C-alpha cells in the first residue's frame, strides 16, 4: 500500500519586508487574514525551490500580515524572499466544524443536481461578500452560490461529490 501523496496548499505570498529585523510583509489568502501567521511551519516556494521555515511570530498589520520566520534575522535576508509563495501541507491545517470546508478540498469535486444530472467539476471558488460561489468548469460554465441547505444539499469529500438543488438552465 503506497503512502498518500502530500497535498500542498498556497495560503499567500511574501509581498515585502517590514522593518530591519527580518520581518516579512505577507499577502494572506486566508480568512481571517491573520490566520496564516498561526501555522507553525511555512514552505516558501520561489523559483522552483521549496524552503521550510518555522513561524516565530506574526500579526495583522494595517491591510496585510507581518511575520517573523526563524533564520531570517535582517532586512537583506528577508528581501531575498519577496515574491515567494507561502505553501503548507493540507494535513497541517486546523480541523473544521461540521459543514465548513476548505476551498482546496472542494476544488475538483464533481457537482450533480438533486436529479442526478452532472454539471461538471469545481474549478475554483469566488468570494463575493454575501456568500462564496462555486465556479463549475465546462461549457457552459455554472456559477452556484455555496449556501449549505437551500442550494448545496450534500458535500461528500470521500466520494468527491457535491449535490446541489440547481437547474442546468441557470
């Protein structure tokens, strides 16, 4: 039996430096934004090279997040990482409550109507402010509000399936 391959999730990118002691300014894709600093280890991915760093400290700062990584102790060393993606192992993300899902877990799932008609697979999701939206790839492309209950009837991660109360005419 082979080991399950590691799934990597991009949670942000290094957008600049903060101060002179090696702090990084981070564009976080997490919600809330500051959650990215709570993860213990980041993999910085730059120019095809992955480098792990322990997160020593981090906080929200203005419209972004700043973080201090072990081994980056001055501004010059931190500048080398501007533009790097921040990647973590999916298994390292915190557990979620019932009916909460990480977007990365929904991407690629097949979407079917309650009548059994296949609409396609989740290509990605959009945050609209009111609710998240599933973008179903294919032709035609479908945009389905991710509202558990009225629209999204079932999410079965093991079966890689989402069942929705939706018409192909929408």
